[in-house]
């Protein structure tokens, strides 16, 4: 479903680093090693893009006016508007809380194409499938019975304003003016938790030295000394990291690099 602004398809792929699996959507030419093309060759973290798409759909489904405009003349006249609006809100809630397989069914039913642009993500929604989904008694809609709608009259395009920014080797999507809950960066949480654990071990056992812990953890003493500065970060900084509100370019590696040079106060 995913394309860039030049029309090149993005392929789902993944890599493993230190036992953790990371998913991406990558321009096909990068995967196949093809020569240069008009594409800008995107490599977008999968969770990042999926969150943008799901959140935009949830906002749309919760907007009564947009829903009624989108399904005009597409549903059985015997179905009341109140029922349709209530059903749309239920699906919006399902997208925020349901298991991945149920979310996949909803997305495969509604979404025809996702296009990544430098300033937004465009999401093409099938009007007829939307109407069918809102009229159905449950979300278990048979998606295979709904052919792709190619006519512009049957497609509703939603736009999610974003800004593409390079963070390390990746391009990430920064959502403009978003107040939605952000996912915490697990790598940041791990090193902060590790720092508190090391500090607690040193407090509990005064005979234990930094060099002892370094040998046990198979890292250098310099790394442990840097790590031990993290528990002294201001509480509002820690709270921001826990809530996923840190600057998007701040990852665990950068935090450790910065921490070594922070003033003691």
C-alpha cells in the first residue's frame, strides 16, 4: 500500500540488532539495489508510519461531519445517522486499543494507498468500504469481497501533516501540532533503568566498586561512570523520556554522548 511521492513502492522489511527486531518500510530500489531513480529512497521506521496512519484515521472516524460527508449516498437509507456515527466512534476506539490482527482487518478494509510526501502522509480511503464497515454489525468484514476503488469519486484522501527529519541513519516522521500520546523510546528507558540499577547496587553494597560492576556487565569503567550521571537528570527530563516527549533526535547513543559532557549541576 505504501508509496513515495514519485510513485515508487516501499517494501516492508526488518533487521535485528542486539536481539531486538526493528521493522521498516524501504524504497524498493534500496532493497533490490537498482540504479538511481526519481525516488528519494525512503527508509521509514514501520511503527512511526503506522502510528501516523492509524491516528489520522482515528481523528477522521471521530469527526461526525467528515464521516457523514464521506458516506453520503453510500449506505442503506434505513440505517440511522446516529448509528453510523456511533459505529465510527467504536471503530476509532478499536484502532486505538485492539489487537494487531483486528487493526490489520480495519486497515486492509479502509485503506487503498498510503503516499509519503516531505510535508504530509496522504491516505486514500475507499468510500464504499467505509460505508460497508459502518453498516456491518461487527468489524469482521470480508475484505476480499471489496475490490480496490480506482475512481476518484470513490476515494477519499486524508492528509496527515508531518515533517521528515533524518535521525541517525533513518528518516523519521515528526507529526506537526500533535497532542497524541507518543510511544516511549525503549532504548532510552533501558539505559536510564540500568543507571538506576547500578546506582542502587553501589548504595546497597559499599564494598562493590565501579570496576567490579564494569567487569560484571562486560563494559568499561568509563561507561559506568557516564551511566551513573543519568539518575541525576532533572525529574522533568526523565518524565519527558518516560512519556515519549523527548526531542525526536535524542536516542540512547546520543544521550550517553551528551551526558559525558554535561556540567555536574
